[in-house]
C-alpha cells in the first residue's frame, strides 16, 4: 500500500508541475507577461525531470521536459498539406492598395465609397509553418514548402517554447490546423552569431536565414539552443466545432488556447486607416524587436472572405503591402579607412549605388579587420548589403561565385591615413587605433562634432561642414577653441555672413550653461554614454569629486564596470584632457553642482516606465533621459511590471496593452508636471 500511495503522490505532483509550467509558459511566451523569476521556473522544471526519471511510467509526450528529442533524424519526411498554404499578392504603394480595395468593393457589389473592415498584421520575416493539433495535442509541424508539400519538422517545432504541446482551456475542435510564422528576434540573432564567431563558425546573414537554418536541423537539440518564437496568423483545416465569424476573433480564440499572436495586430475600417497603419508601423519598424517586411491586410469578415474566394494561388481577400527591401546586391568599388573620435580606424566599402531600405546607399561599414577576414571580402566582389531603419548600412555577405579575376585583397594601413601616426591594435580588441590623439585632424573633427551634438552641449548651427573648415584651416585644435575663436575668423569661413555668425555665436553662448551630465557625455570618454554620464553626475555631484574618484569609487556607480572605470581614469590622468576641461571652464562653460544621491534614493527608483507615441515638447529620447535621471528604468514594452506609460499621439499597441493590464497612463503634460515637481526643467 505504501508503494501505491507514493506512486499516486508522484503522479499528483507531476500533474501539478506540468500544469504550473504550462501556465508560466503561456504567461511568458503568449501574454508577454512573466509571473515568476526564471530561477523558480528552472527549479520546477528540474523537479519535474527528477520525478519523471524516478517514475518513467508517468512520462508523457506533452510534458514540458519532452520538448527536445534525443535522436537526430536521418532526413526530413515530406508531408501533404490538407489545405494548400497559399501565397499573398503584394502591394508596393498606396496606388496598389487603392486598386486592391476597389476590386474588393466591385466583387462584393458595394458602392465605391463603402468601407470594409480589415484585420492588419505585421508580416514577420520568418518561416511559414503549419501545426496540426488532434484533441488538443500537437501531432505535426510542417514547413510551407511549395504550398502543397512541405517537410515534417515536428521534432523541431516542439522545441519552440511559444508552440504549446497541448492546447489550453476548452472548446477547440478535435482537429485544428494552425498556421503561423516562426522567426528569430534580433537579440537572438545577434546572440547566435556572436557564439558562432567565438567558435570560428560561419555566421548567418540575417534573422530569417538563421530561423530557416534552425528549423532545418536534423538534430532538434541544435534547434532548441536557438531562441525561436512563433506567431499565429490563421487557421487552416479544422474539423468539428465552430470558429468565430471574424478573423480577428479567431486570433483571439487561438491566443486563449495558448498560441501566441502578434501584439501589433489591429482592426481598422477603410482604406485610409489601412494606409495610416502602414505608415505608423513603417516609422516604428526599426524599434521592433524582430524583422518585418510589410503589413498583411485581410478582410476581417470570414463570410466575406468566402464570397471573395481565391484567384490562382492567392486569396482575393488579402494582400501584403511590402516595405522597401532591406537587403540588396551590389559591387564593392573600393575600401577606404575612416578615423573616429577615439582613434578607431574603420574600413568603409565604397559601393555601386543601390536602393535599399528606402534610400540610395553608396557606402557601408565593414567594422574591423576581423569582419573583413570573416567575410572573405575583396575589392571588386559582389556583396549583399543590409540596411534596417536608421542603422548604418553594412555588408553582410560576399557572393564568391561572382568574384571577378581582378578582385584585390583589402590591405589595412600601418599608419594613420589622416595624420600618419602609428596605429596599434590592443590584444583584447579587433580595432586598429591611431595613436596620434589630438594631433590627428580626424579625431579633432569627430570630437568637436560629438561635443556640439544635440544631446551633448547642443550648439545649434555648428554642422559638419563648418567643423571640417575649422580643423582643416587650423583655426581650432580641440573643443575649447570653438569658444575663443574671434568673430572675424568665423566670418572668413565659407557661407558665413554677418547674421549666420551672430546666430552661431549666440548659440555658443547659450550652450555654456549646461548640466554636469551633458558635460560628461560631451567629453566623449570611451564607453561613457548618456545613461552612464547621468549615473556619474548623480553619484558624485561635482566634477571635482568625479575626477578625484579612484577605481573602487567609480565601480560603485551603477553601470560602471572595470572597462569603463579604466577609460575614466585614463582620461582623468591625462594632463592634455584636463587642460581642455580647464580651458572650457575658463571660456565660461558651467553647470550647477548636484547633491550626490544614491541610485536607490532617487524618486522613481525601482519603477519601470514606457514611453510611446509622439511627444511634441520633449521628444521620446529626451523624455527617456529625464526619467532615467529620476531613477526610472525605461523599457521598450509593456508588462504587468510596468509602473506607468507615457502616451503621446499615435500610440499604438503599447497603449492598448497598458489599458488591458490597467497600467497607469499619463500624457506629456502630466509628465512635464512630474518632472517640474522633481526640479527638472526641460
């Protein structure tokens, strides 16, 4: 009897743990709202493994411990889709969307002025898959293939944490085919490429390429190490039971059954609203944590979808409006070397101009010598260039089979291409650096451009062309010189008349009244960005206290590690650097000292805020900086742990998520009042 009792007790605990782990998975991967720390989840999963190992009769294919199989496949099996997985027609501009809307209305016999309701979803740049559930249990996963025949990747989709092995709740049909996109978030893409570089392995060109490679692993243990995710976008075959009459409601039902849907999805009415949604998401495309290549618009009413039917291999009731391509092929004409503010020498590819990511690109960064070697790049090669949002274009791959016989290797300089000084490469760095320091005109120009930039001292009117002239003519040698240059010499510069000079001198005068945080950031100390500069200013309160701080005191500041502390001490120990600071103060640059405050004592310490939409007075970056100065953490997404959301015009899914969770929401006026309450005057 004791043995039977123990077995029943183990069975009960196994059932409880599985239910708890599935609920946590749902909150984490589907609702994007984790409810327990990772350590607690790991402990529970380990306990379940121990119980199943001790009681093998309790093992089940749907257990959270069984996501990864132990035996690699010999090859993929071909599977036939019960219903074809069709492709979509594409729209490339507003005129194409207008034609699409007109065809819908004509086929439905509607008046031209009528407006249809559309379900709008981001078109994830991943791999289309089909999941078949029987009686709520995952039976099969397959790739789209040619739309009729795909590959059986069940062993791999089981490793994707956002794919439930068993559906939640009740009401699902006995047979349910779910269709969606498996993709790799950008952070995961960077992670697996970083690991590949460390191992000296080939890296992936882009997240889609990485997702495809991950799903086509014969060994599911490899797939399991890749942080893939899945979003559902439709239902294919289903037998038994009824589905809601609207596409958007079907997605809500799938989410209730434990499947992830895209939080940016929206229902709108009319063509103008479709175009507005496209423009909104296009503007935020680079901010999303994953790649999208367009927006899919679907007639929301399923009965209307049935009436509209299909043409060839595409539905009449849906269309994908594509964003400008983020990758294109072009040829490398030359490689030149630029010298940055810290002396870093960066190879830059000069390209045959190509239209990519909405702009014409003729230059792309190659980062460093290690990257050139990894790419195997030669001058004359045909390459793939990628540009995502406002990110600097970069060469991501070489196409060796198109290499001409005349291709030349890239030769790195053994002296600075600007000043001729010695170049060195530290043992722990991949970057060559010019050791000329302030005698190097390239470093002088970069330092001045940074110093006068909007987030530093914000000298309006002192642009790149003026900085080039100032340094090239030998009128200034460091940032302090711009405050002492006589008016007559400003007037000698090209395109600088009396009024322009007066405006610039007034801007220079205004910039002298700054803050300690801005001043520290403006100095351009390596690895010291805005957030770190703010932490240093708040922690020490004065420039004198900061300069006097030893390494131990610096390491006590949030976000300051040994590398940053070393860069700070090198700056403070440099007589040349401190001489420039003294000259700046002698020229009148000043700031109020602060009362040193420990990070935990700040008014918003421990709070997580989210800023979304357009802020007309501050701008989102400035709002973020002010909130961080008060101790808040500013996150990019809303969760149950979000303290407050600041929402301006155009706020989208983040505002909806905050409303759903009951998170406090304030507008810009309330934020300005809060900042003023704590002595912050933007």
